[in-house]
């Protein structure tokens, strides 16, 4: 789209909707493979009055409808994202409903005249269904030694996993800061991967951390999915993130 890195887009989880454009626009669908009539990862021109329909996810969990210029919503704490639990941000603090009308921001001058549809090169996001890579803390060998199932009680705070119980020593721990992607081990030995709305501190032992380049993979997991983890070095994690960032910037 040629948009700024923090330009707002529409996120659809498991199922989409029908979107009608009152004026012409350039759009793209990225993320999970949804039932739709337009190609993925491709800039597409839409005409005034045209409708774009997005059905259910064929694979993955989340699809993103991006519009040149980005969606025009007020920023809250510097973010256009929606936090549904608190009713903050995005479009009136909640999910979109039938009849909602959104405006697009004016595209940057450098891209406003470029309305030619183009397709992005395949993103270096790893193989669908491949392992989620982690840097190790402790007990990572146990985590990486088997497959895990995403539990139905997972949410945007954490992805709860089901599998063989890992050793979880008894005793209290001091509460400390926790980052996105940290894998915590509660007393029942069933790991929790902290997701995009995770708390800022936690007292469970952290046994590994998902690398930044694979955060996208966490976002595409849904209940019942099977996932494996693979341990990589910090140097490898940084190299994978650099390759991903280079690809993203090459699209500008």
C-alpha cells in the first residue's frame, strides 16, 4: 500500500464480512487465507460502489484488509488499535457492526499517483504449519520435544497449550516484567504463550520466548491447532528479524 508502518487496517478473525466502497480505493488482503474474490498479497483497485466479500478462513486465523492511506480513526495512547475489554481505541472502542462507516486517510504524496496494482514477493514468514522458533530460558528442551495443542480457552492475553505436563517446581517466585511471546509455565505444567494483550508482569517461570520474526505465526493459531517449537540462538533470531524487516521495507 505504501502506507506508514503504523497505518491502521481492519483485522478479521476466523470470518470476515462484506465491505462496500463509496469511492475508489486501492486495497490489499494479507494474513490468513480467507474465502474472497480477490488475490492475497496484491494491491487491487476497487471502483466506487464495488463490494469486497471476505468469507471464512481456509487456513490461519486472522486476515487484514488494508487500504491505501490507512483507516482514519483517532489515536489513543499513540495507537489506532482497538482494546475491546476496556472499550478503548479503534472504531468507538469495539468490533465493527453492520452499517459502520469508516474513512480512509489521504495517501502520502509519494504514493498517491501510484495506483497500479502490484503483487508483493513471497514474504519470508516461514512455512505454514512449521515450528514456532524460540530463544531458550530453562526447560526449553522439554518444550521443543513434543507437539502442543492450542486450547479453546486461549485469548489475546495468552495462548494456552495442552500437552504432556512439564516439570514446574513448587514455590513462590518474585513477580517480574514479561514481554510479548514469553512462554510461562504455571504449576500444572501446561505452557502459556503471552500474546498481544498480555499483562505487564507475571510470577510464573518463563521457559522460553518466541522470536520477534515469528510473532505473526502466533497470530494465526486457533483452537485445536497443533504447534511445535524449535530453539534457535539469539544471533539467528536477530538475523531472521532483519530479513523480515528488509522484505517489508522493500515494498515501500
